[in-house]
C-alpha cells in the first residue's frame, strides 16, 4: 500500500467512524462538553457569555466616568466603599478616571466587539452556514477561546494591583505607556495590560486562521463562494483583516515591552521626567502610532464588518426579500477591507505628519464612503417595499443602519485633514466613532443574539422585553452621542477629568448632567436584555422540531435539529443548490438552499 | 474529533491553515522591517555589524532544511527508521542554530553592544530573537514527531504532519535568509 492508498483507507474508516459518532452521541463528561469543548457551538457560547460579562464591566466603567463628568461637584460615598483610596470622599480620583477611560475603550473594542462579536458569530455560524461538521481545527479553535480567557483573567487582575490598572488610553501611545515613572497607571497595570493584549492577539490569530480556512475549504457540496450568506463573507473579511494586521500590533507590543524593561529607545527620545533626563535617544513615538494604527484602523472594520454581515442577513430574512445587490455587497466588503489597510494615518493628522502625506490619506479615507454608501443603499433597497416583520432582531438591524448612517456621515468631516485638525480629540470625534462603530456594532451583536438565540439554546427570547430593550437603547444612544457633536464643535476636548474650570465649557454643564442621567438609564436597561438572555436559556419558549426554522430563513443552520450535537447534522451534510436569498420567489415565500432548482425557475 | 477529514477537498484544510499562519508571521516581520526602515532614515542610526557567527548559523539552518527534506522523502518511501534519523538530525541542527544565535548575542553584548546601546542594535536583538523563537517552536514540533516515530502503537500513515513540518521549517529558513540580507543591506 502506498501512502496515498493508506491515507485514503484511513479517511474512509475515519469518515465511517465520524458518522457513527454523530448518531451515537459519544459520551462526554461535563468538562469536555461544556468547559474544554472543541464543539464550535459551545465555544461560541463561551465567547458570547464572556463577552457579556465584559460588556457589563466596560459599560459600568463608562457610567462611573460619566458620573464624574455629569455631576462634578457631587460626592457618592458608595464609590469610596468600592474603590477605597481611588475614590476618596466619594469622588473618583484622577488616576482612577483615566484607568476607567482606558479600560472602557480596551474592553469594549477588543473584548466585547472583537472577541464577543466575531468570536461568537464566526464560531457559531461559519460551520453551520457553510455546511461543515466543525471548524477546520476544533482544537485550535478551543485554544483560541482559552487564550482569550487567559487574556481576560490577566486584564481583570490588572485592575487590582496597588498602582491601579493601565491609565494610558486604549491606544497606549508612548512615551506615556513606556515609562512607569510617568503615571501610576503606567506601572505594573500597564505591563499586565500588554501581556493581556499579547494573549488576546494570539487568540484572535488562532481564531482567524480557523475561520478563513473553514470558509475556503470546508464548504459542503454545491456551496460555491457566490452562494454563501453575506454573514459568512463578512466573517471571512474580518478574519483576513485580523490575520494581516494583528501581527503588526504584536510587533509594536514587543518593541514597547523592550522600551519599558530593557532600556531600548524604539519610541523614546529626549525625555525629561520629574527633572531627570532620560538616556533614551533616537526613538520615535510617531513610529509607534504608525504601527498601532496599522492595526487600529482595520480594527474598527474588524468590529463593524460582522455587524454588517448580520444586518444583511437579518434585514433580508425579515423583509422577505432577496438582499439587494448581493455581488455589490461582496464587492464592497472587499473594497472596505482593502481600503481600511491604507488609511491608518488619518488618525495622525495632528501628530506632525507631512501635510502632503495627509492629503493622500484623506483621499483614501473619503473613498471608503463609496463602498459604505453602497452597503447602506442596498440595505435600504432591501427594506424598500418589503414585507417587513419587526422582530427584535430586525429592529436592531434597522437601528444598526440608522446609527451607521448618522455616524458615517461625520466620518466624512473627520476624514478631511483640514477639518480634522480643528475637531481632533474633541467630543465630536467621540460622537462619531461611538455611533458608527461602537453602538452600531453593539446593535449588530444584539440583532445576532436575538436572531440566532433559538439556534444556540433551542429556546426563544422574550419579544416584549426585546422591544423595550430596543426602543430605550436607540433613543438613549442618540440622546447621549448627538449632543456630543455640539460639544466637539465648540472645542471641548476629550479625556479631560473636569471641565468646570474652563469658562468656555461651562455652558455644557447642564448637557453633561443630562448625558449622565441618560447613561445611567441605558445601562440599567441592558439588564433587561441580560435577564431576558439568561432566563430564556432555561425557561424560554421551546423551539420544537416542527418549528425549527422560526424565521423562515433559507440558510443551512435551520436544517439542523433544534439543538444539534457535535457534528451538526445527523447523517449526511445537506447539499446546496441555490444562493441564500431566495425569498418571495414566484409564489413561494422562501426556498431553502437545500432545494434543487426547479425546471421552471432560473438560478438567481 | 477530527472533522477535517470529512471534506472532499484537494488541499487539506490544515495545509491552508499553515499557509495562513505563515502569512501572519510574515506580517509581523513586515511590521518590524518597516519600523527598521523608518528608523534608519532618522538621526542617530549606527550601522549594524552582523556578527560572524550569524553566517555559520545560516549554514546550519540551510543544512537543517535539507535534513527535513530528506526526512520527508524517507517518509514517502516508508523508510521509517531513516525518517526518524533525519528528523532527529533536523532537531539537533535547529537547536544548534539557536545556540549559535545566542553565542552571537553574547559576543555582541561582551563587545559592548548591548540591547540598549543604539536603536539599530535593539532592532537586531528583537528581530533575531523573535526569529529564534519561531525556530524553537519548530524544534519542539520536530522533537514531538521524532518521539512519535518510535511509537509502535500510533503508526502514522498520513504524510500531512511531515508535510506541514517541512513547509514551516523551510519558511523559517527562508525568513532567516531574508532577515540576514535585509539587515546587511539596510543596516
């Protein structure tokens, strides 16, 4: 027997064994089934629940610093009970304020909207929607979650060191982040922060490799790339962006670690700190910004693309209409991903960059408006004259489109170097990115959870709570971030601890108090969702075999049993005969992808 | 459970995965190389002196690539004992490579070129060090495969493992040659 024959023989044996195993549901202990699981569905739930815990922590931090900004002259004794010396007299200290701001950014961008969003839905939907039994490498997939878990543990513990958690901003620009003497939050807390991000990058790379390979290589028979649901396209571009850009951040983290502990001068030069002249010479902090934003900008698309994919799928399903311009959607994913890697310096217009270089980056940045506008156009035209079903998932998807338009339009302002120089680092900027990628992606995540919850847990979430959750959240999102545009145009800088000493910003005192109240309301409302989520896992209305495709969707995941075991399909994996968007075709409401093309119908 | 075998595809998914991983490692070194180029055009740059040992280590890693290729060939001919010998030789050469790099570092350090002496040498330490870590990762995999080749209970028929190993090993080899030439020209 040659190698190849032997291999083939082994494959057949393995194949037979695998099918037998799916039917027999091999015995598993609690630990291998729910903790160190290699099942992509369990791993996705692990990502989701870890993400929810982080979202509560990150959201709570924003409540705390908005309280400082909204009620600067009041004291809250309970803060001292929680934070001790960091909130003496019931007022958040300056160091803690910066730690809260840094952690809010880090947690929400990396742990919630990267790991929580793409970790959850890439893991859950890729094998189910392309028709695979699991990821290309279930073991590497498990490692991806556990590296994320380790990153979480390190990040969480960094909050408890005596000098406090990192307080240098989520962008961790040196020299502040490189010098422990510069701030309390640049000491041990910063080291732990860097270790955590290091682990996080490893986790994202391991996950991303799996996502791409599974999509390219593990599709079921007949599932051509042009038949993939748009969710899968978005996850693929997300993963590719991660694979290409996270390693560059890794190199920046390594260089920064050298600067912190081995006395090198990659990013440090001519610094006097507390009257002491440092020996570091020849380093360039701008170099760090280039390395950081080479990830940092694609990162916002890593956050936004999965939300776009989920929105496309949910909007099409609940409009009972094929997605408008499928290939244009795929093309614009590609265009956004490509452009996102050559616009990073638009974050650095005021960093001392050559103005001619700035104009090139302005051009590329504004070009992103084209594919973004194509997407918005396609979502609106899909909704147009659709037979719309307002499920909570649909509302959150429409909310995503709304927020993406509102936030995206201000991107055209900020992308212009000439305007950016005036509103850089003001509240205008905060309003822009929170709407376009923060809250919008959060909405995409909510839409995904409401839509695929039945597939994940075999039960439904409560609709009424979902509607209340949606309306309060979207109203509050606009009430919080809309006024910030005005503050920003008036020049109010971001990251300040207290504005009451500035005559020019005193007029915004009332506005900040108002935002403070709204933040508390919207944060409290999220507990409705969390209650709904956990309650429904155990007590929600059950999804039965006869109702296993509740949204009447065409995609493959709804052909599996209500609670699929490891391996997803009992017996053969279904074959795919058509694209994912055959809604309202002829006199049929929807035609599943598994149904062969009829004689009297054409392929889309 | 390995579902990857279920699929009817021409290229094994794990081969794809190895290539993607290589792309991501390349991106890290692209990041470092571009940082290097940016720094080079600024003031205070001191020309690199590549220690002589690094050229010996280049010979060693080239030889190790040859041994891995021989191991792959022996596996294809199902000469398992030869396969084990070649794998072992590759692992030893890999370790020797890392030892030589370390000797290079020690020589540099003792001649006063410490990691913090000048940013050009800091780059040398970081780049060579990160590359050596990737070689060490490969050595660990080689040793595991070497030990496994003696196990009578788990006879491996699939050539996937050795193929992935060879791909990775040739990659770190080529990566080193690129880095050496890059530092000689740009440094």
